[in-house]
């Protein structure tokens, strides 16, 4: 059993046992008997064996615990549990982890194995017991996958993969396209494999579940990661577009219309009386050139300093003006909430989904 910082091995077994007993004790025809931990069986060690009576008949619940609930790990654990069950009559296997995603729970369900996580989600289908609880959020948001995949430079790799999900990549080619090291690309690849978000064939790999990857990225992203500067201007949005373009090109700054200003160009959906743009340069210099007034309240112009230069990957040029990629528009608008979520959904349906 692999252990992470959240719990020691002893703590995790104790919490798993408590969760298991709590869920089963709710079933009126289940009587819990003896619980044993670290049980030896044919030179193998089982984390928990729970003896019980189900409708008066003896049953053994064979439990294997994992500190990580990634689909790839759960798939291997399920096979391990199934091998244990062959040694016990009238037995049922259950996998326990701190948190199990929908994908991990589905793996257990399809294999005929139960699963429980410490958040409270559970699936048990054995004899006349049926428990199915889902939708309880992850109480451990700082996950390994979030740290390894959605961090600054790592997310550059996602931008490339999501731009063409079906394209096959060698590690070397992907690292070059994303502008990151081969070592980092390898680490991200391993994390994506553990979530079963990519498939590998002949040393090339590609995304198999881009929607899940994008959804998880949204959960680990906020446009507020970028530094923002708010101003007021009496210029129209069209004039702002052209002047920002002119001033940034003159200074050789990267730029891209963002949020609602970008959405208005690629998938007209909603009018929002505020101008947004990423600027990869001196914001004060651009603001002075546009004669913008710095304000604390009631701004109608917001410039964003990118949290990472990957924000500019996949810039789109529409009618001579740069717009950030559809993926970046979606991420920013989704985290803006309110009308932002509506605009994000329009971009997803009209622009992103058709390419997948």
C-alpha cells in the first residue's frame, strides 16, 4: 500500500475501517463481526478482512486500501482484489481510497468490485445489498495530478494536446512544441497515463478523454492567477482593439484579446461592457499610450499580465487582431462565473467540441 502525506499507513487503515463499518452498519440485515487488518493469505497480505452476517449467512468483505485513487492504480488494485477473492468463499471485494473519481468508481463497478472513499462516495452491490453514493466533492483538492499537470509550465503541454487531441506525439516533439524540457514532458505523460487520459501506441501518445482533462483543468484554474490592471476609457471597444494592437506591435509585445472581448470575436454570444486583453509587456506604458485612467471602481478596461507565457499559445488572428486560443478563452470565462460561464459554454459548443 503506497502512502502519501495525507495519512500514515496506520491512519489510512483506521479511517478506511471506520468508513467501511459506518456504511455497512446502515444496512439492517448486515451484522458486523470480527475485523482483522494486515491478514496473511497465501504469502500475500490483505489490508482488511471484515467478517459479517448478511441475512444471517457468514460473509467476508476483503478490503484493499490505496492512498491514491487514480484510475490506473485502481484498475490494478481491482485485479489484485479479485485474485484474493478466489481464496475465500462467500466473499466480496472492496477498494478504499481517500478519493475516487467517477472514472475510478466505474472501473470497480464494471469489475464487480465495491469501492468506498473517505469523502463519502460509495458503491457496493453484493447479494441483496446495494449502495450507490456519488457526487461528494474531493476533500483533498491539492492532488498529485493537479501539481504535476496543471502547474505553470506543465500546463503548456496540455495546451498542445488539447489543440489537437487525436494527434500522436513523441515526447521529444511534444516538449519542443510546448517549449518545456523533455524531463517535464515525461513526468506529465506519466501523470496523464495514471489517470488514463492518454493512450500510448508505439511510443507515441494522444489524448483519449479531452473533455475530462479540460474539466479538471477548470477545477484547478482561475483567471485571477494573472495580475490584472483596471482602467477607465471613453474609447469604443473597436477603437481599443486597434490601438492596443498598434501599441503592442510597435513595442514588439505579445498581446491577445481575452475573456468577453475575445469571445465577441470568435463566438458572438453576449455583450459585456468591458474590454479585456493579455499584454506581455509594460502595462503602464500601454495604458499611458491609450490615455487610460486608473480606477479602483467602475473600470471598463482590464489588462492582464499572463501568469505564464503559455497563455499566448495558439493565438488566433481575426480581422488583423490577436485573440487568445479557444482553450484559454474557455478557461478564463469559466472561472469568471455568471455570464462568463454561459459564454464559455458557447465557445465550447461552437468552437472546441466540433474540432474533437
